[in-house]
């Protein structure tokens, strides 16, 4: 089950990054917050 959790996390992160790339300013803010937190 840990493997599925990891796959899910990767998919979520990929989706967030793709959305962030589309919404440049807000996206970069979200990415920065995610890396800092």
C-alpha cells in the first residue's frame, strides 16, 4: 500500500506542477510555499 501512496503522491505533485505552470504567478507562489514548508 505504501507503493500506491507514493504513486498517488507523485501524480498529485505532477498535477500541481502542471497547474502551476499554467498559472504562472500563483503557481510559483504555491511551489515556493511547498518547498519552504
